[in-house]
C-alpha cells in the first residue's frame, strides 16, 4: 500500500513539475488567431515554442521572432549527403530574424525554423535553427491557421516536405 501511494505521489509531483515548467518558459497574449509570446530569460527557444504549439494544439501556422541569445546551434543541410551538419556558437548574439512554420508529421506537431544571428562585430550567422538559450529577451509571434498541414519524408531530397 505504501508503495502504491509513493508511486502515485511521484507521478503527481512529476506531472505538476512538468506543467509548471512550461508556464515558466513563456508568457503570452492572444489576439484572435495570433499569439504574442515572450520567452523567459535563459529558456531554450525550441523547447518553449514547441511546448506552446503543443499546448495550443496548433497544427498549421507561422512563427516570427527576435531577441538575444548567448549560445545557438544551427544546422546546414548538405544535399549531397542528405544530412544536416550542426554547429554551435557560444557568444552573445542578437536574433535579427527568426522565421518558421508549424505543421504535422506522423501525427505530431512539427516546428521548422530558420534564423539570422548578429554578432558583436556586425557579421551575421544564418541557418536552420536547432536550439538556443535566451540571454536577454525573446519576443515571438505565432499565427495559427485553421486546419492542418502535413509533412512526409522525401527520399529523393532527404527532407521533410509539405504533403498536400
């Protein structure tokens, strides 16, 4: 009996911790089908946006954003090998533009983003956005579309493409 109570208690605490962690990732305000989102300082952007999209059950939409990060991992797709090459940059950078879309793949939410990052010497980095931590501010707008957009893995390109 004590074991059962302990298991239930652990599951409840775990559930509450997860629920609270998402609410601590961001705050937002809704305007019709648009959401203005502020991602908390030191939160991981992809985790926060994915959590938001899942909580709101957005199956099609767009993402735009700006802010500041102190570490980011970008990806570059090599069509010859059909593989992504990841590179992490550890320095203070400005998100001068983050653009993305929301769709579904295999019945799950699929967030696809690209980013341009400004460095302190005024050069820029750009690529497929994998992950980054906010260091300052993170301001994003998500527009939700009615319906869903699906994706499939295309063997010829090696990419996950829209399926209409």
